[in-house]
């Protein structure tokens, strides 16, 4: 992966972390109130944008793990998280136009539980990586595990906004440190070639 790819991914992860609290709690506030078409469209938009960002970050991190560490242990867990998130987003969009279909609420709850389990599985698989990811792997895995547990309880899923925010900052830091290491390695190679 190039330095620019890693920096962009780091920037997006940090931006996602910054936006997690306002969008997460706006989502909770509006979803608890009356359900007008405008509110439902807003909630669907937030879910879709969040899913796009999550897909990008998960796929970029998977690519980083594959290219830098030749690690494929999180491949299945990554795809599982992405699939569940897109199903969740689709369920929310459909619920926007068909708010009276109560079965969509049950599907939403099932997908939420499955997402939590997928997060736990992802943390377990990532923890098997031999590299420490700049001494952030254990903390990142722990936060991902806690996020998964909170999400899978459904009742405590609102608290996962905080743990997810911190893990996004860690992921962004991993990307930024990887870009910096790549830059240092490139400058050393240039210095050696000039000798």
C-alpha cells in the first residue's frame, strides 16, 4: 500500500471517530421520537453513509494486513461485517418507505445481534496476528470485542458508540504510523542509493 492510501485511510478513520458521537446520538434521539418521513430519510442516510465509510475502512485495513503482514485471518470476519452492515442499511432504507411493516424491526434486531457477534469474531481473528500493530493491536482488539458485546446485547448498543469512537482513533493511528514507517523506509532507501 502507498503512503497516500494509508494517510487517506487514517484521515477517514479519524473523521469517522469525530463524527461518531454527534451522528450516533442524533440517530438515537431521532429514532426515539416520532417517525416522520423526513426523520426516517435522515436516519437511512446516516446509516448508508456510515456503512460506506465502514466498508472502506474494513477493506483498507484488510488490504493493509494482507500486503504488509501477509495475514488473511480477518478476511472472512471482514466480509461478514460488511455484508451484515449492508443488510442493516437496506433494512433501514426499506423501513423508511414501509414504516408499518413490523417485521423489519425484528430483522433489524437480528442483524444488530449478528453484527455484534461478527465484531467479536473479528477481534478474535485479529488478535492472532503476530505483529503488535505499533503496540495498538491488543487495545484495538479489546475495544472491538467490547463493541461487539455491547452491540450484540442490543439494549447496550448505544454505548458502543463510545468504544467504536476510540477504536476508530486507534485504527486511524495505525494507518498514520504505517504511512510514517513507509516514508522512513523510503527515505532510508533513497539515502542508501545515493551512497
